[in-house]
C-alpha cells in the first residue's frame, strides 16, 4: 500500500511540475493594448534621452 501511495504522489508531482514548466515557458500572451503602451513608453524615453543629449551639447 505504501508503494502505491508514493507512486501516486510522484505522478501527481510530475504532472504539477510539467504544467508549471509549460506556463513558465509559454506564459500569458500579452494583449495588443499592452504592446502598444510598451512601445509608446519606449519611444517617449528615447525622445527624452535625445533631448537630454542635445541640451548637454
């Protein structure tokens, strides 16, 4: 009986681990809105950096 219990626990653990690895590898897909905001923030930061560089010259 103990062997069956250990085997069952190991199978459950391996199933949980496989599911976790799958989520970690693929994750959630980012929405289009998130991607657009990220791109806008990146462009704004680049412009700020360019302006700061011009002010120093």
